[in-house]
């Protein structure tokens, strides 16, 4: 392995991080861009159909309710100023399940909201041509703009990146202000009578329809790692962007209701075109269509950009694939999270109808807010000093929870049914994929000291060889290489750095010279025997768990460890913990010969039960074929054996011979003894290697009392002890 292992290690323990380039103006721009999407250009008409002229109050009420959650988010962003927004707040406070639930629905809601914005862009862009266009063309345009923004989001981050976004977002604001200003010359109080044609119930009914328009503020928090002084900037940006948007929504509603009859507004698919035509004359529709293009484009760009940051954070925490949680070294962008967001948005555009997208978006975003309220409540409860001084602000978690639960139950049965299906899908992903990966990441960090790309659709044979004792390093490498000689594959050499609970893994690894020395020595030993392997260093809160987790993550078939030189206590040592925790087949090598001189000619295999036979025979044939050795199958009967015992012993020997698929020669010896351990120890002087299966430990039995351990410690020859994990236990452990 001709690589500078130390240089590679020093490079990998310094992870690529975001650059803090976004100030208050950039953060507000992002929030306003997400808040002032194309919804105001379309939904004001639908909302007027439900509430009549009182839709003005609907917007004010809806904005006020949303502002309660905004204040809660703002306080959370001050306390937990890291990327991921609502997901990060809940994960850090409520743990794995709560964090995943929030992140899952936030990710779904953001991706589907992006689909809505992309469709809005396509429809307004087409309206500028004043031509009829098919639904298919609209979808293609929407997919096209989504993919274009995805590509733009892959560019290097920096202040220049937001110049275009600034023009788009504030251009939309300018058009809305222009519309509001001109419409005030054409107001007609008669259009607003009666003010409550559907009663106050209609006013409330419009709130749930337009609430989706007030979600964008939370996207600011997704970008905390790129915002300058996030604990100060994010709360200010959230409040400012929300207040700006609330004011514009209310003013647009006033302009619309007092300029055009609410019934006309409700019957139009582009209600602001009616307002614009009255305010600007016959060509007003062009101004509004251009505003719709800018609004949709700004919202799409802000949402896709911010959503990738949340996916990145969940990738770092390993709820999502690892590639999502990595930044490109050159661009400082989470490229796979960006690409995945763009592609999933495109898939939604290609497969789902607009009504379904809107309903699922509403449900997902509303549901994601519930755990955030619970997280805030727990923070206030556990840390009273963090509570705001204002009494009503102390009630923000409860107020937000009540508001959002209430709005959730105003949704129709179709939306709730779709949401239930997404909840089941999320639960399946969490329990069968994300949960164990996140737990492994929380308990340790792997650094793979190789730049080679070894991806393959075909499964490779892999042996994990943990290294700690300098005396056994060469023996373990030599034996693992011998086992790999028959089938080929990869040897994963592991060194584990023990890290205290509160210490950062990267910080701990920066002071891991002794751990790196173990890997360096293994590389030097491997060069002599031309052994190729994959070096891995893991920082872990528990060394035994670290070994087991790496074996699982690297998809190893076997773990090969050295036999302890001193007697062990089953509860305390790393060795016994590995035996207990291992989810892979385990080989325990007690090499009693010089590795340089290891050239076995006779390999004994103690055939006792069925559990370990296949693995024992695989190891025997691998060593025999590599070293040109002879295999001896050993069995024992009690002195006063019965015919049934003899038949069973014969059957086990026959089964073993049938599974012995090897070119190596073999002998079969069936002996009579009431003390097989003593007999095997005696026979070991005639063998070079003895392979035995590890038995299950009985309650109150020490590990040293197991026959396989007694044989391994007392035998004159090298002993390989085998522990097989049955398929059922493997499935359970995987879950």
C-alpha cells in the first residue's frame, strides 16, 4: 500500500466545512424568498371564495398564528445554532426517533413544496407567451427549471452566489408593492360588502388553506453553518422575513378585495391578474405574470437550497445515506444532497398531480412542527434559565402545539390518509435502515485510510482484524491472509481509539498517534508478505462496540481476534465483550508458533455439534490448501457408548466429509474417551493446528470453564476457536 498514511490521516480528520458567508440581509432574502412564493398570486382567490372580503382577516390571523411558531423557532435557533433547523432542534433534544420523524416530514414537505413552486414557475412563464399549453409541457418546464437550479446550487458557495437570488426575491417584492400602490387608486368599498358573507367560520376556514404560505421562515435555520453569527442572525432574520411577508400578504389581500369583487376573485385561477388589469390597464397581466415567475423562482431556489442542508445534516447523523453528509472539497457543497433533492422533486413533478402534492405538502410541514414544540418545552423544563422573561413567551411551546394540532385536524380525510401512509413508510425506513446507522454514528467515527474506490455490485469476502497487541499483529495478518487465499477478498485492519463520552471524535483522533502507529506497523508487516488490506481507524466510546460496529459497516464476513494470554472475566474485558456483542462469525486465534515459521502439515478439526461445522471446515480447507496440509476430522464417543450415539457420530462425520469441498487429503478418527478435552490436549502435540467450535456459555459458568477455552489454553499446537452466529440472530441484530 504505497500511500503516505500519516498525510492521509491528517487530511481526513479535518472534515470539509461550510464557509460562513451569509449575513442578515442574505438570511432575510432566503426567508422572504421562501415565504413569498407563487401562493399569494393564486391562493388569495381561493381563500376569498371561502372567506369573502374577510380574507384580509384570514391572512392577518394566519400570519399571527404562524408568528407564534416563528418566535419559538427563533428561540430554538439561538439555543441550538446548527444546520438542520427543526430536525436538529428535535434530534438534539428528544433523540433519535423524534429527530428522524421531524426530519422525514420536513424533507418530504420541502421537496413537495419545491414541486409546487416549480409548477407555479412553469405556469406563469407560459402565461407570458399568452398561448395555451398542455399539462405535459408545464411539467417538463417545471422539471427543467428544477434541474437547472439544482446544477446552479452545486457551484461553490460565496456571496456572489446570492446576487441572482437577491434580484429575484426583491424584484418580486417590488412588483407586489407596485401592485399595492397602484391598486389604492382604484379601491371600491362596495366590493367589500358584506364583509363576512360566509360568517366568521368562513374566515377561519380560509386559514388552513393559506397556512402553507407561512412556512418559509424555518428554512433559514437549515443554513446555520453558513450564516455569520447564527445565534444572533437567524432569530432576527426569521422575525424580519415573517413580518415583511405578513405585511405584504395583508396589503395584497386588501388591494385584491377592495379592487375586485370577491366572487370574481374566487372564480379566477389568476386573481391578481384581475387586480393588475384594473390597476395598470389591459397589460397588467404581463406585470403580474412576471411577478409570479420571480416569486416561484425565488421560492424554488430558496427551498431547494435549504432542503439540501437539512438532508446534509441528516446524512452526517447517518439517518440518510453517508454521501448526503459529505461536502465537496472544492465547492463546499453537499453535492449528493443537492442532487437527490433536485431528482426527487423532478420525480414528484413527473408522477403526482397538483392536488396530491399540495395536500401532502401541507400535512408534512404541519406534522413536522409538532415535535419541535415538544423539544422547546423540554428545553425550558430542563433549563429554566433559558426561558424568556415574558410570561406569554414561556407558553410558546404549548401555544404552537395547540395551533398546529388544530390546523392539522382541519385537513380533509384524503390528506390525513396520505399522511398516514407516509408515516408508515417513514417508520419502515427508520426501524429497518436509519435507527441502527444513527446509533453507530453516535457511538463512534470511522476513518478509512485509503483513497481507493472499491465499489462493486458483487459482494466481497471480508475479514476484520482488530489490532492492539504488537505481539499478535503479525500472526493475525498472516493467518487472515491464509484464510483469504482460497476465495480472495479483502482484509480490513482496524485500530480503535478509546474516547470519553463528552469528547468530540475528531478532536480525539487528532491526538491518536498511538492508534496510528498500530496501523502503520500493520502496513509495514503487510508489505513483507505482499498483503493488501483496508486500514480503518475508529474513535469509539467503547472499544468492543467499535470493533463490532466496523465489522457491520464494512460488511465483514468474519472477525479474527487473538486469544487472550491471561485468564479473562466474562463481564469486564474487551475480548469477552466482543464475544458477547459480535454479530458476525468470529475466529479466535491462539498461535503457538513463530509466524515466520508457520507451515502446518496436519490440521485437526474437532467435530462435536452442527453449529460451527461449516465455518470450521472452511477454515481448515483454506489453511490446508494454502500450506499443503492434511486435514484430520476428530470425533469422540463415551466409553460406554450406545448404538444410537455411534450412529449419530457416524452421521456427523459423513456430513462433514460431504461439506469438505477441498483438494486437501484427509483422515477420520473416531476415538473413545469420557474426557475429550484431556484427549485433545494430548493429541495436540501431533498436530500443527487444531480447530474447535466455541460452545454457548451456561449461566454462572465462566468463559475459562468452556471446553474450547481449556483446549485453546492447554494445547501444544496452534488453536483456532470458531463462533458462528446463526442466521436468525443475524437478522435480529441487523434490525
